[in-house]
């Protein structure tokens, strides 16, 4: 099937209008697959109680009735079966089913793929043990064995797929260590052109403007950035931080910015997407993230495409992308003073920032959506043989 177009069915529990790395990946790939002459069907939750049909990102989309997880409104739960979804899938005639999440919609994709005898690709995007805090079961999420059970669940789900992909070598190792088999590294993709076209020449000077963008949630450890900003202010450094995005931790962080006395140096913009987001990102000097749950960190790569080096936590998959002294700096996870020290190092030299910026763009170019789409199609063809 190497020269033929494919009918690609994508199943995901996370989808537009939510904004996260999974949604970004689906939208980027759907556009590319469609432009390459393939047909794409996306099965995802509706943000209402109704079954809906749409055309988005060059794909046919069916949205199934769902309810929000009480502790995190962006995560949706659907019924375990949908006759409309199954009928639509049969009419579509998928050559491949690609599951992006291991929850209710993911299980639908598994069952329907097995029933239709269609090869199944499963992608592991999200470090599931770190999301236990959002389960509406206080006792379970505090028990020591909860993370072990989550890894067992992960292996149970993904070992039912024909091929498992994850975006970095660090996550491949983590999955294999915890019992998941047949894992391949397949990077996520960015809209390189959109972010790179927003790139602008930076002014030299003492002021350093930092940005965090993406999901504003507790597991991203954004408070570490606020503590670091406070440390820099106390040392009379001229620094600002923009937090772009929305999520369950937004009110907590706004209160903390007031409490720590950094509110004049921190701006919360709310959720921004598309070209407007690219322009906001490009107006800053560096991306910063204290997250310790990244399986890749798409926002890091998107920022690099706009010419921003990254100051990121030296944890899990972030070091796969951020190379110390080449396209950014790594700091010890949860260490606000080390974060501040790395920002100071970045701010110390306009020539250094220019070098890191140029290398950041080179790093990001290898994650362009067109390139990753071709690699993904090769994997699909391998699975369908």
C-alpha cells in the first residue's frame, strides 16, 4: 500500500476546542494527511450531550456525547459504545486506526479496530501517573500503589495495539521499563512555518521577557517560575513573565503572584491560539517551563521555531530537546534558584541569546509537520502490510 492513499481513523479523548499537545498533534497531522491525498476521520468527545458531525483540519469529524470529569472540565468521558460511531466507521472503511489517548474513546478505537480487523497504532502522549490528582477519588490518588496501578493500566491498554509510538527516547525507555512492548519513537509535529514566520529580531538590552504557554495546570509546576521571578526581582534584575493559556491552576497562580509580590512582573493573557499565539511567543526572549511530566513538550519546539531558546527543567523528556548551552539551559527540577541562575545566564549576553536562538530554530525545523507526516505514513504502511 506504499503508493496508495489511506483511510486514517484517529480516536482521541482530547480534541478541539480544548488546547493541549494531543489536539495540536491531531490538527497538524490531519491537515498534512489530507493534503497528501489521504482521507481522515476523527472520533472524539463532544463538549455537549449531543452527537455532532463536523469538518475540521481537513478531516471528517464525529463528536460523541460526553460529560466532563468533575475535577478537570477539559477531560471528557463518553459512553462505552456508540452505534452511530461504529456505523460511520464502517462506511469510512479505515485502513488504519490511530488511538491518541487510552481512555473511553481510546477503548472504542481498540474494540472497533479488533472487530473490523484493522491495524491499530497507539500513541502515548501523556505521563498518566502524574494525572492521578485529577481523579475524583481522594483516597485512591493518595495511596502509594496508585502509580504502579496506573502503569499496569498503561501496559494493559497499549499492549493491545499492533504498534505503540511515543515522541521521545526517554518515554520509550519509561514505557518499556513499565511493561509496554513494541514501542517505536515517532515525534510529534509542529506548524513550523506559522511560528517561524512570526520570528522577529530581538533588541539587545538588560530586560529579559520570558513566556510560558500551554496548559495552566498544577502538574506543570508553574509556581516554580513565579518563585524564580521573585528571586530575580530581589536581585534587581529587569525581568517579566507572560503566562499564556488556561487551566485548573489559573486562579491559584494569580493568587500566588499577588502573595509573592511579583504581580507587576507577571501577565496572564488567557488562552490564545494560531497566528496570534505565534506572534505573542515571538515577542519574547525565551520560553520557560518547570514541568516534570513532559513526554516531549511541543510548546518548547514551537517556541524554538519562533527563535526562542528554552530554560527548562532537567527532567524526563525535556533534555531530549533542550541541549544545555546550545539551544537553551536546563535547571534542576523544582529548584527556583537554579531556574533564576539560568535566566541570569541567558540575560548576561545578547550574543549568547542570538547563538541559542539560531540553534533553537535549527532544532525545531526537524519537527515540521510535513516531515513528521511522511514518517507517520511510512509507519502506517508498515502496519498494513
